[in-house]
C-alpha cells in the first residue's frame, strides 16, 4: 500500500501511523476526521495539514513536500 511505501521511504524523517477510527472514535471527533482515508501531518504535536483520500503515492509525496 502507498502508506507503507511512504513509511519506508521517509523512515527516520517521519513517523507513519494508522488509526482505526471505529476503534478510536474520540480521536477522529477531536481531529474532525469524517472521511477515510485522511492523512494528517503533525509537527510538535500540532496538526499542520491534512489531505482527504489521496489517490496515489505521488499525491501523498506532493502533500508532504508542500506541507513540510
């Protein structure tokens, strides 16, 4: 999957985690996540950007480079 490849590619630079919003409903509500998949980037514990349903690894890479 694209997320797994991103995790490998950015190892040591980014921590990649998957959250099951059915199991973590409070977190999804807190972060206002309504559509899955949603990718959120955090820096220093604060969300700095998000993208909903990126359709490819290239779209995820583009989001990361634009946001960081």
